[in-house]
């Protein structure tokens, strides 16, 4: 439980600080997180909720918001486009 809370806090910090130029390294972490999300989204056996959980998001909507902010698409939209 504590580990999951710590992961969630990390994701929140990445989201908050990644747009700040003083925290460029954090932006790189966010890019890696998006890359991992894209990879997991290609596995159609995983739900968006499961992917968000694996990446450390406490709530699925936080993952969806984070992904959309970074890519311009929701995870479902990304899946639909990448499966074509």
C-alpha cells in the first residue's frame, strides 16, 4: 500500500513539474512514462485501467488525463489509431 502511494506521488510530481524549465529531467521521466504507456496500450489484453495501475496511477482518470496532455489523444483514441 505504501509503495503504491509513493508511486502515485511520483506521478503527480512528474505531472506538476514537467512543464517547468527548471525540471527538464522530470520531463524526460514523463516522456519515458508515456513511452511505456504506448507500449502497454499495444497489448489489447490489458484494459486502460490496468495500464494506469501498472504505471502507478491511483485512478484511471488520472492516467487518461496525463496521457492526453502528453500526446493529444486519450488512450482509447491512441489504441484505435495504432490498431489500424
